[in-house]
C-alpha cells in the first residue's frame, strides 16, 4: 500500500523567510497530492493540490512542486507571516476511471513563524 | 450554510461507558470518513463510507463502529470506552455534485477524554 513520508516534523523560520516542507510517496500509481493546513484547535483545510500531470502549481505565496520520477513533492511558502504558523499535512491518493483511493497522509510538519 | 457538524466538541467520560460521536454534513457529499488524530498530530483513517448502508474499515484498527443510514449522517459508536480511546476524532466528507471524491472537507472534531 501507499506510504507517505514527510519532513521535517518541526520547522521554525523568521517572518519574511521561506519555508519548504518535503514529502515522498511509495506508490507510483498515486496521481493526486494535496496539502492541508491545520491551525491550533481548528480543522484541517485544503490549501493547495497538484495532479501528476502537472509539475508545479502556485497560489499567491504558496506553491507545490512534484517530481514523479523521484516520487516526491514539496510545499513552498514564501514571505512567511505569523498566520502561516500551523501544522501542515501532505497526502497522496490515486484515482482512475471513476474509482478513487483514500488519501494517505504524512505525519505532519509543525511550522512556527517568529515575528 | 453548507458545512460538516460534529457534536459534542468536547467529551469527558468514565471507563466502560457507551458513547456516540455525531457527524452530519450539509455539503451534499456521498463519501464520509472518520479520522483519529493523536497528540503527535498524525491522522489515522479508522472508518469510511461510500454512501447509505456502506461502511468500511480504515487503515487503523479501531474498536469503534459506524453506521450510515442517511446520506448526511455518519455517527461513530464506542460500546465500552477505555483510556486508550482518548483522542481527537475528526469527521470528513467528499464527493458532492460536480466535485471529485479526493477533496476532503473536515469537521471541527470531537476531543474525547476517557478517565
């Protein structure tokens, strides 16, 4: 079955710096890779996702890159702000012909942005 | 407003009690899930359902049971709670009209403490 490894488990950056979180997956059939953000005491929320036919996707200060050959994908946050402090989860799943596998989550990265 | 509702938000009970965690969604979603989130942040899938009268076990073995009698309702029951069941339980749903199954929307969670 699929296994998703996420690194680092904790990350501390200064406000304005960039933050990068990396994930690797094991199942080459996986073709959907979302990132969820969970602020303290709140529910996880989808912030960006990417499919295997795309190498990079950006949304304002966040971007995700995918390397299918190496089976890894990364979340990049630029110009970090204190409100970016949260736990970030990567995930992977497959979907073909109307069938959809369940998301397999990484263990999470706790990002702290210091003012 | 379309959302996923979980009750109670917090629950403290004694060992041996039977409990039911409620989850209802007004998103119009077909698929629903229960995740257990431990203090180390990791999300573990314990149950999911494709629709009415469909229930499946997830990746993490759980002593809890679920039912899906109505599309919008997916309660989780523990027949005899133990301290090892202390955790946060997150309900999620996906797969509404015009949407894919892979994008999960989470409820706010129930924090369960068994004494």
